């Protein structure tokens, strides 16, 4: 499986964020998108996720399922956790499993993997920022998607959480997944770097 | 289908939990209706004549009030991004959200109608006519209002802008809803004609609403 | 037993656990006696048998206002004395008050149908009680809208005190404005005008319903205290690190 972008232009609010961007990542590879604030890391991820329309160029996934679009085969982990405080931890995760569809994992296993077993029945409102992030990460495990688009995935996590997440990413890569992560902090995994904000 | 069922279940659950707004709409409906006699006087004969119009206006404003949160809540916490990316077609997801909203916020309005009808001195025929037209008409309000709610999210303006966008769209529903209830009460027109048109408007809104909302969400998120 | 002793929720729980069965028993006896006396009371020359609705309507109407007064006192407790149980008392009272107000409205409406020929009339007394009902519902919505009870408490306390302005308007609406609703016949200057045959069952019923309120209120306060304990236990559980 290979994810590649060719000559992508991105314009937001009348301002060119980046142009002529090329990137590529294959199965088992991490592409770390680095660069200063405002260089367009988040825009690139949202563009791959289909949430922004590129002004030019194209993004393609080769070797995925033919009937599904790239966004339908991707997980997007943004700044916001997509959790409902009124629902319990389990209800939140079960909803995304049912809504996102596709091959699903065992929820209690997913919660165990991110260290939230003790909170399964509690409302998500009672979780700390780091725990909310862990619950979002559990979503990546609950439904299988080959492409992971991660925007500052480790920002709210403590050291233990970061180690845990590194392990989760390794497992994903080992099973042939692709990770594209915008990050300031090192991910703890060998990654190909895509430096933003220098080419323009 | 599991995806859509899950979405409907989730939205209803949130609306009914602590902090959810399902019952606020009914309270607003009650309050608006109670305000009317203060404005136009306590003359029961006059209130009876205006009753269907008062109830329809109250229901219209109440369903508009709660529509504001239809997409903004999901937009603020990032859920909307994932819903757009999901495998369920966005049009159907929008329709599911609107249906859930109607079940949680629209149905209680109809349940409250008989009580308010009593206060406006409507007889049984009039009350059931109003309740029936609301049952058929409020889904149209939700499904057209959804377009405004989607636009408001993508423009980052909620509240008042939504009202300005949606109210004109709801005029046909209001016209035929009130016309059908009046026809049932006083005649001379038959109830069937305006009622059929009201049904037609609802059916059209089921088609147009989700497509328009999905289109504006798809092109407006950033 | 002073208010200070009651400030400790644990003491409150153990005390009410002992008191509640007695209260519930007394309530049941009073209400049974009241209902029996009400059933035995003679028909009114003007109202006929319909007058018996009065024995339920009047106590509920009194309580609808009394409960708001209790909540206003509790609101002062929250804002001024910062009594730890004040907002528990205020929150627990709101649904009970709403229920009494609802019953007063429904029974009044059933009474009005044979007497006035209509279930509802937009006159000063009925409308002001209806507004009281809406305020109860609004207050309950406010409690529900905010997840953190201590933050909701202050907002609700302010709203309760402002809403208390409605109470004198309800009480004196029958004197100030010309209304269909009859003027006060028990709580008035110069003593009650009601005949003893009606007055005594009415007072028994009023006492019975008041005790019913106290019983329900204490039970609801217990529930609220326990609910808050569950909440803080859950929050503690959430902040635990996974083993």
C-alpha cells in the first residue's frame, strides 16, 4: 500500500499555505510532518482526510480497497477528541465503532490497551485531558483503518502514555499500516521526515 | 445501517441526559404560548380563533431554538470531521441526525399540544387537527432548518443568523399547517387539500434537506 | 438539634434514616383521616359534590407557594450563610414543588369546568400560578443544564430569590384584580369564612400534604446527597491510574 501526494497546493482564507508539495509513504512507514506553527501541518492532514479540498494536485492511495475512498480508509486524530461528555467511556467508543464501521476490535481490549479499563462505565466528562486523548486513541484500535492521520497525537499524554502510544503505533506499522503524523515532539519511531514551511 | 442507527441512538441519548436540551424546547413552547394571552388579552373567544396560529408559531420557534445545536455541538468537539469522513453517506448521516433531533425535540412538542389547546379553549377537533398538522409539519421544519444549521456551522455563526436563514424557509410549512388546522375547525375549505400539500412539503424537505446540508458541510468545513 | 449539626451530611443521613419512617407513617395516617373526613363532608349548596376537589386543590395550591418559600430560604442559605446542605435542599425541593403546582393546576382546572364552564381561564390567579409552574420547570432545567452542582447552585439560588417576587402576586392576585377565582376564605384578615364542616377536613388535609412534602423532601435530599457522593467517587475512580 502506498500513499502519495503530487504537487499539492493549499489555499486557506485567500492565503497560500503551501504549494507544490510532494510526499509519499508506504506500508509500515511513518511520515513525520514537521515545521513551525502556521506552516500547514494541520492543513495537510485535513486535506488528506478529505476535510479540505486541495487547490491543486492530488492525493492517492494505491493498494487499498478499490470501492472505498481514502478518507473512508483513514483514521483522523485531530486536536479535538470527538467525545461526548454526557456519554460513558464505553458508550463513546461503542458509538464510533458502530458509526465508522468496518472490521472492529473488542472494546474492552481497546480500553485495556490505552489504560482506561477502570473508567469504562464512567461519564467521559470526568476524564482528564490526557485520559480523553487515550480514549481517542482507543478509537484507532476499535475500528481497523490502514491509514492513520495524527495531529499532535502525544500532546496531552504523560510519559507513560507516550510510551504506550509508541507501542500502539509500532503494532499498526507491523500490520502494514501507514502513519502520517504532524508533530513537534519526537515520536519514538524511525520516521521519514516531511519538512514544511521551507520550500515556499 | 448500523452506523445510522448508532448515530440516532447517540443523539437521542445525549439529548435526554443531563445537560441535554430535549425538554428545554417544550418549556419554551409552553412559555411562548403562555405569553400570547398577555399580548392579545385574555378573551377566550379570540384566543380560540387564534389558537392554531399561536400553537404553530410556538412550535416553529421552539423547534428553531433547539436546531441551533444540531451541528455546532459536533463541530466544536471534532465529531463532525469524523462523521464527514465516515463510510455512511453524509446525506444519510444528516438525515439521521435530523430524525434523532425530531424524535427528541419535536415529538415532545406534539405531546404538549393538547394541554396548550385546553388553555386556549380549543375543542377536541381543533386540538387534534393542530396536533395532526404539527405531527406532519414539524419534520419539515427540522429538515429545512437543518440546512440553516449546516450553513451556520460552516460560517461559524450560530443563533441569530440561523433564525434569519431558516425562518423564511419555514413560511410555506406555516401557511399550510395553519390553513389545514383552520379548515378543520371552521371550514369552509376541506381539511384534505392543505393537509396534502403540507405532507408534500414534508416529503420534499426529506429529500432536499439532507442533500443541501451535506453539500454545505462538505464544502464548508475547515 | 440545631442547624449546625445538620450541616454534616453524614449526620443528616443517619438522622433522617431514623426520622423518615415515622414521618411517612404520620403522613399516611393524616392523609387517610383527611380523605375520610373529606368524603364525609356535606355537599356545598352552591358547588354541590364538586366542592370535594377543594380538599386536594387548596392544600396543593398552598404548598406550591410554600415550597418556593422553602427554596428561597435555601437560596439565602446558599448565597449568604453558605450552609452545605442548602443547595441540596433547594435542588430536591424543585421537582416536588413543581408536582404540587401541577396538581393544583389540574385539580383547579377540573373544578373550573363545572363551575365556570371552561377548563382554563386566563385570569390573574390561574395565570400567576401557571407562571409559578413554568418557573419551577425552568429551575429544574437550570439544575439539569449544569453538570457541576455547586456551580448550578448559585445560579439557581439567584433565580429562586428573583422568582420569589411572584409569590405575593399570586397570594394577593384575587384581591388586587377582579378574577373568576374566589377570594381567600381561610388565610385572610378577620379569620376564616369557611364553615367548620369544611374547615376541619381541609386543615387535616393541609397538614397531611405538608407532612407529605417534608417526607418527600427529606427523602429527595438523601438521594441528592448520595448522588453527589456517587459522583465524587466516580471522579476519584476516573483519576486513578490503571494498575
